[in-house]
C-alpha cells in the first residue's frame, strides 16, 4: 500500500509543469541525438551534466533519463531511411526497415517503429514499477563483499558480451579500472598516478572520457567517411505515416513479445538492446508464417526488434535504481550523473528519496506518450535534420563536445583529454576493442575498490569473505558463466558473425 | 599484425603500471591493504588478459572463423583525416583561452567546414560565426557556464 502511495506521489512530482517541461526537453533532445550521427545517448547525457548544475536533481535526472530512452526512438529513423543505425541497438531494424522504405512503405515502417516503441516502452516501465521494490528489498541484505562481487559480475558480463572478442572486452574493462585509480586515494589520502598534474588529483572526469570515446571518435569516423565518399544516401518518406489493417495485425504480436524480451534482457548486465533486438528478430522469424519475407521488408522484422530495444531501456534502469550498479555504457553515465548530484542509487534511495525515484519512473510513462506524439505527426521535422550536410554537422558536434568538456571545471586539461580519448576511441574502433566496458568500469572503479577494501578489512585480510554467502557464491558463478557466454552464443546460429558492440 | 601490437602494448602497459604502483609511497595507516593492493590486482588482471588474448589469436588462426566487421581500412586517408583534424583541434585548444571561444571557435569551424563541406563559403562562414556567437550566448547567459572570453570584452 505504501508503495502504491509512492507511485501516485511520483505522478504528482512528474506532472509538475517544470518536470513536464524537462521530460519534454529530454525526450526531444533524445530524439534529435538518436537521429543525428555522432553523439549517442552516453555522450548526450554526459554533455548535459555541466549545464544542469544548480538544477533540482529530480528535474535534471528526469531530463537525462528522457535522453536515454528518447535516443532509441530517434535511432530507428536513420535505420529505416538510410540503413545506418543511429543507435547500435537499431541494427536489426535497418534490415527490414530499409527494405520497407525501398518498397515505398517508409511511412509504415516509421509508424510501426514509433507505435511499437511506445507500447513496448510502456511495458518496460510497468515491469520496472513492479520489479523495482522486490529487488531493492533484496539488495538491503548486501554488504561490501556482495557489492564487490555484484560489480565484478556486471563488469565481466559487459566485457565478455560487448564486442567480438572477450579478451578485448576484458582489456577495455581493466583500462577503465586503471583510469579510475588515478587521483587521490580516498582512504589513505595518497595521490596515485597523477604525474604531478594538479588537475588529476580529483581523478579523470568520466564526462570527458565519455565525450571523447563516443562523440569525438564518431566525428573522426564520420569525417573519414566524407573523405572516402562512403556517406549513406537517404530514402524519402512516401505514403501515409500509418499502417494498413493487415500490417497492424501482423505487428501487434511482435510488439508485445519484443516488449517482454527487451525488458528481461535489459535487466541483465551486459546484454543490452542489441542482443534484445537480435533475439526478438529471430523469435519473430521462427514464429512467422512468411519467414521468407524477412530481410526483404517484413513488418514483423521492424515491429519486434524496435519494441525490444525500447523496452530494454526500462529494464536497464532496474539494476541501476535498485542496486546502484549499471549494466551498460549509458546507464553508467546516468549513475555518474546521480553521483555528481550527491545521490547514490540503490535500495536506500527507495526509502530515503521515494519522490525522486518514483517521479523519475513515472516520468517515463509521460515521456513515452510525448515521444509517440513527437515521432508520428512530427517525424518529418526530425527527418529534416538528416539533410544537414555532414561537413557542417561534424565540426559542430566536435565544438559542442569541447564546450561540454570545458564547462565542467573551466580546465584546459579536460579539452586535451577529450581529444586524447577521441583518438583512443577511434583507434579502439579500428582494432575492434569495445569502449562501453571502459566507461562502465571507470564509473564503477572507485566504488568497486572501496567495497573490496572494506570487505577485506572486515575479514581481516581473508579473501574467503567473497565466498561466504549464498549471494556472493551465486554472483561469482554467474561471473564465470558470463566469461564463457560468448563461446556458447557463437554456437547459437542467430549470433554467428553478429557484432554485439554497444555504442552506448 | 594489429593483434600482436595489442598484445605487446598490453604487456608494456602492465609493466609500466606495476612499476608506477610499486613507486607509490606507502602510507598504510588504518588500512591494512593500502592504496597499492587494488592496483596490483589490476596489473595482474592485465597480464591474464594478455594471455587470454594470445589464446584467442591461436584459436582464430586455427579456426579462421572469426567474424570480421566491414570497416574502412587504416591507410593514408585515415592518417590524413584523423591526424589533420587532431592537429587542428590541438591548435584550437592552444589559442582557446587567449583568443576566446567566439573568435577561436569561428576560425576553427570555418576551416573545418571549408575542408569537409567544400565550395560553400557563404554557408560555412555564416554557420561558423552564428553558431559560435549563439552557443556562447546560450551557454554563458542561458546556462551560466563560463566560457573563455579572450580578446573580447564581453
């Protein structure tokens, strides 16, 4: 009953005019970021952090979460019209969505994508509402050892499931943890790896790392594409932005199934929207009466994956809000935003700040309605963004990234760092090292070390503490399984040769 | 070739990290593990990753079934574009505080747009200047963010 009251109070928070405005701003910017190449949800959220200082934390977090799920809507537009996923998770949408567009059904593809995203996004938020409290109650039993093994599991899952090589995923993870050790050690006051640079005493800011790795490196790739003349061609929208009766009947099942698949996969760390959309696509192909149409413009191939990758965002918020442990790059940036506002997500947040948690969760119901309106009648406006010449767009993105980095501390070091991490991100992409694990481990690194040292202090230096409880043993076993998961998946036909790299 | 370079770089990085960790002054008061324990674990994990990488290289050579994503090759174009943009961005940062965001940003953008959006001078110059002024006003007056003023008095 108390939870129900909190949920209702959450609506009172999110329906305040100021929060409605920030929800709108978040989903609006999210759609634009999803449509445009170059920024993506992680960098988009990170860039906004400096400009939201001084704002009410609830409003700021509502806006940033709006960007997170808004980008998924925008990402499908480029998948359908130019066969270039605005978000990695939209990769499956580009297969049949682009074929539908070529067949003159771009309007129907965009419509089913928006409707599917709305329905599945709402299914996901209902799941988040239902599962958050039980999981948060369970998390109250967690001590430092449990938290350490939980973070260890999140990192191994992301490292092994992101990208084509588990070793490279692990390398990226450890590099992120190493970067996290730069700065003053909070327990001993000892500076570590600062190279006598005063700015490094506070550590390397995750905003500059995220913006460099995701936005600047993407600009480098885009500029290279302009030089090579490999920029994609766009198909114009023809026909009504609505579905025929037959298309609607064929889509409703995939939308529901995609919504459920997406939510379940989203809760698991590391899996993310890409795997959710692949699983939805293969499920629909198996269940379809016309499997031969897949790859040639089957509407189920758009409805299912697009629904799955939207529902996945709500699922991804479950571990973030209830355990305080993100399962991917974008949620790691959101965790960083929470921490910068002095808010620690986790079970106690549900007890201490129910207004914030439920205001945020309930704002997603409202945001999904706003996104449906933005992405159906107003989709033509967003499509116009694709007409901006890339040669104009990329320089603007790199400049916005610089403003965002400089705005945090007014420090020139941060500018040089985004350039450095931009080059690192570009090189990593060329050699197939995923960057999402690096971001996740950078954000979790400090907490992970703290939990490790606290646990070891409690046990008097005996590492057996990590195998003492049922929770830690389960998490260690799950970590080991996650390391071997890529080998299992590689034997599973739909995942053969599919790059699982998550852009965000 | 790239895989071997990654392997060697991983080993070098692990060595450098171990060396830097061992050179940290020890102030282990009230904390039995001290600031070196976790970094030592990371160094060891990096070495294990290098071994893991070698095993993957051997497995890939044997099976030759590794999924290769279609990517642009790294060649002269890559070095030229990424190197050129990086150097130009570095120069932009060098004069950023001296010239100020509006002047430095306008020059930076005009040059980049002239290279990547060739032949459209008017569009490029107008976009660069208007964007620099507009974003400066938005961030400084709208969001209260400090950006370098440089030579300009406002």
